[in-house]
C-alpha cells in the first residue's frame, strides 16, 4: 500500500482543523495527533490510533527478537517484587511466606 497524501508531496497539510494521517490515509481532527515540536505544524504525521497500533506491534517484535535475553531479567524482577511484597506483609504483621 502506498502511503502519503493523494495530492502528492504535501507533507504538513492542515485544513480547517484537520490533518492527513499517512498510515490510515484519512483526514482527522488535529487533536487526534500527538504534539511534535520538530514538525512544521507542531503535530505528528501519524494519528494517535495508528501510532498506538504501530507501537504495540513494534514492542511485540522486539520482545520476540530479544526474548532469550529479556526472560532472565523479567524473572529476576518478578522475584524481587514478590520478595519485596512478602517483606511488606511481614512488617505490617500480616504474616508471610
């Protein structure tokens, strides 16, 4: 699927409070775009909905690619949290493991 504005090379198009999303290929209200100081119009070129979907997909791919190195870190973090929680219960007099 070709991305971009249908009229060609217009990159930062804002009309009547609307802006073009380069991913979903639709005009949307300007409030549906995150702020971006680097952009000429001060808004991102991708709407919030598309950005959210992209980020979830990107994070999932990163996790799959780096799973073997991330799992031990996650296990350590979970164990530390369980330990910290059990210490809090003991200090409050609720008992513990």
